[in-house]
C-alpha cells in the first residue's frame, strides 16, 4: 500500500466536513424561519467536491526529524476566542447559495429545510460507513499481509 491514508480517505474526510457545514447552514435556516427578510441558504455539495477533486495533489513536506506534513492540509488554530478569527478552510464562503424564492416573512419553508437536513444526514452516514469500510480494508491488509 503506497500511502497509509489514501485519496479515498481524504476525499471522504472532505465530504464529511462539507456535510457537517451544510447541516449547520440548514439549521441556521430553520432558526431564522421567522426572521423577516431572511433568505434561506444552501451548500452545493457537488460543486465543492468537484473543486476538491480537481485540486492539484498535495506536496509532502518532510522535516529533518522525519515527520511528514501535507502542505495543503496545514491549518491554523485559534487557541482563544479573543484572538483573531481564522478563515474557515472547509470551503470558501462564496459557495453558499442564497435562495431567491419569496415567502412571508421570508423564503424559509420548514418542510423543505427538514427534508434537506434528513437527506444530508443520510449522506453523512453513508460517508461514515464508507470510511469504516476503508479502515476495514486497511486492517485486513495489515493483519493478513503480515502473516506470511
């Protein structure tokens, strides 16, 4: 096995991050359903994942103590809420789509939003199951490959 963490696992990780962020945005729509003038938002999962898949492969940075770091996945962390805010690197906020439908007092339809959340949760669970299968394959390769 060339890499312990392969492209499939990294893609599943990204998919799960996007699904999690989508859930936050859909929940925000429900919270604001009675806010006059609020416009429902959504995340185009396919567009974000297509951009992720078309991204050039990462460069591995190896330090003198033999630790390896993926330069595309290095992230900043805010240790205290009083410190400066760090841009969310899951996806660019420009991907959030705002609905143009009109409603009273806004365009949030609770039934539509709840259906979107249910579908998003099912998709998230399918990504989790796929990741579990990837780890099972890795475990099989390690345990059966070593017994020669």
